[in-house]
């Protein structure tokens, strides 16, 4: 499985640790984040990983910034992305079972590396349950479709 990873300057160390951890488990990791401690704007890597996921360049994505918030908001602006910030494994697992998330985000200032690994493991192991949850995902998709009809500042539903 190919995983796209992205980060800002705050999350550089955690990005490296998660990359090493996943590579040791046999995953292929493609890096879309910064490798510098210089200030780096999180929307850049949020959008890059999101684009790689929707184009099929990678199977899914992992995004890390200080809180996981800014970078996941950025990714969620890309059509087809369902990214969520998780600070514990339960939400990570359920986000896959029920919401079929294709990007997992977390914050390097919020959780430690061992919890981050546990969250990643739980998320990667979980599988979308489909069924009644598919209908709701389709409804989310419809919201995206409606957004495409916004013209000249007017919302056409
Ligand atoms: C960077 O200072 C910080 O705002 C960023 O890492 C993240 O927490 C944003 O959501």
C-alpha cells in the first residue's frame, strides 16, 4: 500500500518517525511535506497529499501539523477528500468503518509518538463497512456537487 504523508515545520520530527515506523512495516511512503524547520504553510502539503489521494497516486494520506486542524481543513477543501483529525484510536477506527476517511490527520503538539503510532495502526487496519454508511457518504458528495454550482456568489441548489 502507498501512503502519502504531509506536514508543516512543527510536525517535521513526528513525520520522520511515522514514516520510519510505517516503512518498517512494509508500507511505501511518499513524502509531500516539508523537510525543513523553516516556517512552512500547512495548506501546501494538505493540498498536495489530498491531490495525490484523489488522483490515485497514493492509496490514502496522513497529515500532521501542530494540531492536525489546519492541515485537515485544507485537505477537506479538495473534492473527494474525507480527512479527520484524531487524537485517539477509537475515532480513527470509526472514521474508516463509518466515514471511509481517506486521510488521517493528527497534531504533533497534541499527542505523543506512541499514541500517534497506535492511531495510525488502528486506522490502517480498519475497513469501511459500507451499507447504511454509503448513503451518508453519497450525501456528503452531493454537498460537494452543489458547491460546483455556485456562480457569481449565488448558491444554486
Ligand atoms: C503552526 O504554527 C500551526 O498553526 C500549525 O502547525 C497547525 O497547528 C495549524 O492548524
